[in-house]
C-alpha cells in the first residue's frame, strides 16, 4: 500500500508546472527573426495580441505613443487570428497596414495562437499562474495587454477596453 501511494504522489508531482522565467522564452519576429526575450531584461515589456480588422485596432496609435513616451518600455504586438478572424493578413500585409495607418515601429511578431491547444509558449507563461507566479487569466479578445516589469515578473493584465495610455498601465512605468 505504501509503495502505491508513494508512486501516485511522485507521478502527480511530476505533472505540476512550476514558475519559470519569461527570459527563457523565444518568439519569432514578423519577418522571421528569432526574438530572445532575455534581451529585454531591465526593461518593461507590454505584450499585446493585435488584429488589423478589430474595433480596437485604433489602439495601435496609443501603443505607438506609449512606446515613444517611455524609453524603458518595449511594446510587442503579437498578431492573432483567433478572435472573429480579424487578423487574416499575411506578415507583409500586417506590417504594411501597421506602418501605413499607425506609424508602428515597435516590434511585431509572427502570428500565433494565444489560447487553445496550439497556444504559444509565451502565452502559456502569461496566462498560467503556475508559470508566471502571479495569476492565471484567459485571453478574451484582441488587444488584451500583459505588462512585465524590469525583473521579468508579470505585473498584471488588462482587457481590450483598457486603453494603452490609461493610468492603469502608465502608473507602473513612471
């Protein structure tokens, strides 16, 4: 009996995920270059799942302004087509749209899944307390934001309705 109980405890313990560092993760840029997140140590990082055909798309303008205002902030736009098919474009189309309409020059990544069975490793970290050590969440829609502090810790997440220049976000950057 003791052997069976010990085996059960050991096998279930192996399945528990433990806090990890965001700096161990990588993602590809929209032009296919590897982006190593450890390059952003000592910077705030705002991750935003973005889409070109969404009611919140105009937030690109405020994201760009936020990026220009806070020199120790990295904004990373992560295209996602999981919400209403609102990011159907190719990488080139996305870049062109963002530059032409909003003057975006912050980092854009490859298109990824932010939820579901093909969820990107970055979003697993952002949404699971077991990995980020702070809180669990689910991505509800385009333009949901996740703010990381200079030590690589999750500060908080903000739903789409929170504008990028909101004091809810900027108070952490001052």
